[in-house]
């Protein structure tokens, strides 16, 4: 009986260890949006609205309570301007309004 319990404990442990392994490509956190503000290492983007084709400022985005996020990066951001549509990969996000997160990669979608 002790051998059965030991066997079950080992099997459970192996399943737990390998079953919890994450594939980072399947679990990437990504946000697409329009750039409202960009600095050396920070970008503020908001989700594009179908009916609103205007480029909004940071203050307008906040006052309209749009889904928006600040992303800080470890390296300088280059080639990104206000009004650009971008895709941002991130690894952490808080629950404040507007949200704030740590960006790992930024890519220009179209100019």
C-alpha cells in the first residue's frame, strides 16, 4: 500500500511540474492602439474607435474615459510618433485608469 501511495505521489508531482509549464508564445500579452503621447521610454496608447477617426491627445483620451495604457520600456523608443498605430507586447499591467504596464516590444502597424 505504501508503494501505491509513493507511486501516486511521484506521478502527481511529475504531472504538476510539466502540466504548469507555459508556452510564452501562446500567452503573450499584446495591445494594439493609436499613440497619443510618446517620450524617450514611454508611450501612451488608446484603443481605436471605429466612429472616431480623429487623433486624440492624452488629455482627450483621459477625459473621454477610453481604454488606454501607458507603457514604459527599458530602452529608448524610436520611429514612433503621435497618431501612429502600434502593437505593444507587455509582461505586466496594473489596474489603474488609465492602465500602466511594462512594455517589452513595440511595433509600428502602419504609418
